[in-house]
């Protein structure tokens, strides 16, 4: 008889790392064949701009989620409850209502953290009490060993599993068009993520200004949904920095349109300082396409980008350091091709979707079979 699991997780919309991971699990034949599964969508927002903001619409969605969880637990005695718990902020308080329901039913719980913030959340008596309650007698999954420090004061290491993200291989993965073989062709830089300041949009734009002043041959394409960096503010910043001939904003792109940008780029740049950044799935997408990555040592990104081998890690918000590393890659096409090969090999070894599914399945089986220490 199959073990049963109640999954309470995020599924798009909106699209973000937790929702993508939730979709991979929800659609996994490996996991659904191994366990008797039930899925409840934990999302109360439909757009990124709604995240962290209260509304009657979101309150109604939360009440419906609680009702579905209670109904599911009344109908079946699940062996495990899987919950994508927000680490801090309003999302944490919302999710704690689900935690309380599962604990009242006496369920074994495993959390899957897709963000961080336990260590840096406001040190109040309420938060301390809630974290102790949440982590007591539960398991946790982290997406990088570098993230354990965030929960170490509340979660025993023996109750923590580590499982890196994996993404599906593109149905059409072409080799990037090598500008090294095209005389006088500019190096093509790519930023692809939600257009948020904390993802490093303006940092990269300022680095592009420096690169232009140095007379380097490059162009930089920004692809992603407009967020706190609007299309208008982006254009104004480009004009202010005098980089209209080098920097281009394209808005969100999907499927073949998105693939085209990866296949026509030489360097992927993701200078994030987003306070909830844990992994950066976009880095994996770039590596899959054989593109070196320049990013920052935020969250679990050092597990992805091997500095000096598959790309570079630069200090956050350090425009000059970012420009210096990009200059190296712009001037050395053979180096970026070599780093791109290393990046693709690392992706295939550690970050394929099949690897993620297998690791999650094994973790869930272990959690069902044992009790938290």
C-alpha cells in the first residue's frame, strides 16, 4: 500500500521559484506513482505585485485554503504533510495557520523552504515562539547547504535535508551562437528575471555604462516581467545613463521567444541582492544552454556558480567589480566558451529535473519512515 502525502504548495500564477518547484512536484510521475498524493495550492496572489500586500481577495483565498486542508485531513489519515513554509514576514504568519491545522490533526510535517529570513526576522517574543512551535518535531528541506544557518537556531541538523533544484531540459537546446567566430561582433549579455531592483537591474545598467565608457564591444538585453522596475522607469534610466545603443528591455518572453535569447547570448548576468533569494533558477537555465554566469554569493547561488570555473561571483551592489568581471569575459571569447562548457557539464551532473525528483522522492520516503530527532 502506498504511503499518502498531502502537498500544500505554490503553483503558478504568479511565476517564481517556489511555484516552479511546486509545479515540478505536482507534475512528477515519479512522485505521484510512488505515493498516494493530494495537492492544495497555497498561493493567495495571482500577480507578483500582490505579494506581501493584504486584501479581502487574498483573505478569502486563505480561508478557502484552510477549508481545503481541514477537509482533506478529515477525509484521509495522511502519513506526511508537505508544506512550502514562508520563512518570515506576512507569508509566514499566513502559513502558520496551515501549520497549526496540521499539528492539531497530529500530522508529521516536512517543510520545503524556497526563501529565507528566519535568522533576520524581527527578534520578537511572538516570532521566537512561533518558530519554536513550527520547527518542533518536524523535518525541513533546504535547497542549499549554505541556507542551514538561516534556521539553525530552531531546526536540528539531523532533521534537515538538502535538495538542490532541478529544471527540465529544454526540448530544443541549441549551442549558443558564438560571437567569437564573428569578427567585430559585440559580446551579448543577458539578464532574464523579474524586473526588480533587488534582482540587480539598475546595478547591471550602471555596469553597462562603465563598460561603454571603457569602449568595450557589447550589448545587454533585459528580459522579464515588469515589476518595481517599470518599462517607463527602465527607459528613463537607460536614457539617463546614455546607454540607449547598448541596453535593451524586452519585457517578458516565453517558450521559443525566451529560448531565442538564451541561444543568442554569450554571458548571463544575475547580480541579485534580493533578500529572499535562495537559488536563482535562471542561473540553471543559462548553464543548461552552455552560458557562463556572473552572479552574486546570495543564498545557495555558490552551490550553482563555481567562481572562476563556470562563471564569476561578485560582491553584491558592487558595480565596478561587476564591470571588471564582465570586461574579462567580453575581451576573452575563448574563456567564455570554456566556462560555458563547464557550466553545462555542471548542470547535467547536478541540476537536471530527474535528479531533483529522485532526491525529493527519497527525502519524502525517509521522512515517512522515521521520526524527527
